[in-house]
């Protein structure tokens, strides 16, 4: 087992019921990361989240390393952080993944020491920066990413594990378009959806997702991915071809799809 795979397995142990949804792509090269490889700071959450309860799943949609750090806070209360970072780590690129990878490496011993139960309630870690701030130019690397409902357990799967509600911890007042499809499907499947800000102590409040355009449509899956580059290592990432070129990035992961239906 390679060092990267060993690191991944700390975050996604085979016995955990939620590891089938963890994404391995951000762990490629993470075991070699040091603080000198980081472009930005390793942001720390300012407010400790409260234990949501064993009947509650959490979705953390915060920028990069802050999502990882918040997930670790939840883990110390008995929850299982599930990394869903879907972008290939290449520099330069629209989404800098250096702090995410370093946070995953730095947090692994802390997570491993907790001996979480296999059925610990899940905390899904997303990167709020995943769509980037603009499209790269031809010849540049594009690692912008999105999520689709198949990246998450279905409402039926969550309910079968005793989950009855989902807390979304984010700063935005509205849900990102890709996440809105996931949350609306969960709500239709019988789960309560609540919103919580990381900057206040007010606690979660009910916030019903609005039905997104093209919900449950095959066209929606193609629409949400439009203009993005898929990586052969899984997830998203590839070179924008120059005019008259068609080749993209080629890479390999370490044998895990990190996505599962149902």
C-alpha cells in the first residue's frame, strides 16, 4: 500500500459504512505535502460545532482546508468525516488544492487516534471553491469540479442508517446549484434539511431547498458538467487543449472510484 493510499484509508477505512463515497483524488501526492508546499493559510474554524446527534448527517460546504478542519472538529464528537473533494491537485490551476491536501495529511493522526465506530454519522466535506473564479485559457490546467447526486448516499440509504435530517454548514444563504439537486432529492426522500452558519452560534434552522431546474433529468447531469474536464484519475482535472489539439491530462489514482449509487 502506497503512502497516499495509507493516508486515504485513515480517512476512508474499509469498515466504515460511508467510505464507499469518499473521493481518493485529493490524496494523490498528499503524503509528501509540507507546510512549504501550501499557497495559502491553513484556516481554522472560529466556532466549534455542536454534536448534531446520531440521527443527523452534515454537509460542510466551506473553502478548502476550513472544510477539513471543521470535519475534524465533528470527528472529535463522534462523527465520521467523508472527504468528497473532487479536483485533481495540480498547480497552477483555478482551484488551489495545496491547503486541502496538507490539512488531510496533518489531520490524519488526529483522526486515526479517535477509533470512531463504523456506523458513526457522516460529515461530508466539500470545497466551496470548487467552481473556481473563471475559466482557464487554452493550454492551462482546469481542475474546477462539481458534484452530482451519485456522489452522495441516497435518502433511502441514509434513512436505513438511522439518519433523519441533514445540516448544511456553509456561509452562503443559498445552496450551490450542484448541491441543490442533492439536497432536494434528500428532502423528497423524507429527510429534513437545515442550514447552519459557521460564523454564528444560533444553531441550525430549517431551510427547505427549492426544486432546481431539470431536477432528476438526464440532461441535468450533462448540464452541470458542461465546460469541465474529467480526470482519468477520477474526479475533475485536465488540460484545456490548444486550438487543433484534443489531448488532455492523463493520470492514475490508486484503484478506488470513490463514488457509488444508492
